[in-house]
C-alpha cells in the first residue's frame, strides 16, 4: 500500500495545524508519471526544483525497445528528468533572490550559453545538468542535483547557444582560471589581455566576473 505518495504542492496547498499537507490540493507524482508515459512525444525533459525532488524518479522504469533514433536537429529520443536535489535533500533558496539556487544556474547556463561545453551551438540535457551541478556544488554543497535519463534522453538538445559571442568566450576564459572561487594574479593578467582582444569593456567584464 502506498501510504506516503510523492506529492507536488500547488499554490492552493495548505498545511493543517499538525503540519500535514492537504492532499486534495496537491498533485500526485504518479499522476504526472502516467501523463508522461501516455504522451506520444518522443522527447521529454522534466525539470523539478523542489525539496526531495529526486524521489520523483524512483520507481520509474526506463523502457527501451532498442530502436534509438538520433535526430540531427533535436538530439536523442527518450526522456530525461533533472532534479534539484536527491530524494532526501532540501532545495535551497537565497534571501532577496527571485530564483532558487538551482533554477538560477539553469537560467544562466541557457541564457548565456555557458552550458554548451563542446561549443557546437546547442545545449544538450547532460551539458545543462553538468553545468548546473558544478555551479550548485560551489554555492550549496548540501544539494546534489541529479539526472535520470532513459534511452538517449541525455542527448536531447534543450536550447541553442550563441556561437562566436565574445561575452560567452570571456565567461568561459574566466571559469577556466577560477581556483577555489578566486582568480590568481597571473590569471587576472591573462584575462586583461583576453578582454582587450575580445573588445570587452571593463564594465562588461566586471559584470561577467
């Protein structure tokens, strides 16, 4: 018997005086899983930014009939679930920040193109996960973002990335030279020359840094 189902809280949810979530105003995870299973879409990416979100992937049995078809424009077929934390961890927010730690780096990786690790002009699901995982580990080490792919879900292209953008190039040069959250004096001198070569203004460089 499933006495403790995974529930997604909605804006209409409230807790009783005993601190229990009112289940009638929440969405059961198995309902969401059922909709995913019944969907005819060949590519599905689910992103969950919630406490204990890793529990959603538990019990999901990847189905693979062996017929994996890689499409040139969209990446691999399949399904990928990205979660901000494991099944036993909280997801964290920062005061005075509109977005949570996890979502902030998701947006940053896509918006700036920094998650495009192989610089092919596309951001795949696994590239986005790896970028966010690294960033979250630096800022909130008690969180462990997870990825749960089936078939070729990790290869699904989730966004385009700008090619040849000098700001993106400068951002990646900075990341290569950061050690324990700091830039060495040698790294700073190299970045100064790179900034001049890319025609990045000092104001733009400071914002990126």
